[in-house]
C-alpha cells in the first residue's frame, strides 16, 4: 500500500511518457524506483532505526517483513544511517 501511496503523492500530475531509443533511463527517473524508495522511507523512520540492534527488532518495531526491513537497512547503511 505504501508503494501505491508513493505513486499517488509523487506522480499524480505526471503523464505517461513513452520512450524510444537505446539505453535505460536513470534509475531515479523511474516512477517504480521512486515509489519503492518512498515506501521504504515511509515505513521505516531513519531517525529511529538506530534504537534497535537487529534486523528482526527493526522489522517488528515498524511492522514490516524481515525482507522489507533488510532492503531499507541496506539503503540506510549506504547513507551511513544504519550503524549495526
């Protein structure tokens, strides 16, 4: 649901654009990538995540699956937000 909320909030004024040519568009311009990032940030607060010491604790605290928590914690780790 949070992924779809991302589409609603981020792309409500966008029009569908068909693209021809070679090469893939930049990931950050992809509406699916944007909605996925939105969902992760929406579900797991980066300001609170370091209060927990394990993946399972994060998943439980934020009410998300362990795989979903793992994906978001990997993003946070790249941004030096998750320190565990």
